[in-house]
């Protein structure tokens, strides 16, 4: 997002991205590595170096970024607790039946979230951010 706001004019330093996002530096390093490997960003070394967006922000959806950062997740019919790895273990008897009733709702939630992330582009978000009023104190 910060790179799209920079409009490719100059590289954005990791320090600037950390300040903008609040992401821990080590995590940012891992994320940028994944994005660089996928061809979404390029890194520039040396004084004044940093990162620039390598693709048109209008062609990059939030789903693309989530898939790269988190890894493409298997679609399953499991409830969120199962997706986290609990597999329903440690629950009272009958829990599986209750989860089976709720699972279709969670599937729809995931599908809706995925559709929204797939239709929202980095360029859309950057344009909204650029239009947002700036308050100075």
C-alpha cells in the first residue's frame, strides 16, 4: 500500500514502511521477500534504496497479496476453530453436530471475504487514501 502511494517515483525505505504500517521489521523483511520473489516489488540497494512496486497497482488485488503472504489456503468446509487446527478435539460430545450446522455459514463468510479481497485492488485503496482529508495539528 505504501509503495502504491509513492507512485514509483522513488524507492520507499523499509524504515518508512515500518513507520507507515506498524509492522515489525523482521516480519516486513519476510513479507517483502515473498513479494519480491513473486515479482510484485523490486528492491533497490544503496543510499536512497528501498522498495518500489513492480506491477501496475490496478492489476494487484488484496487477494493476491494475502495469498503470497499467508500462502494459498485450502478451501475447506470446516469451522474457523477447525481451520486453526483444533479439529474439534476436546469438545463435548455432540460438538461435531453443532459444527456441521454452522460450517455452511463460515464457508459463506470465507467466500464473501475472498470475493471482496479479489475485487479490491491496491490502486483502489491508494486512490481512496489519496482522496482522504489530511488533518494537521
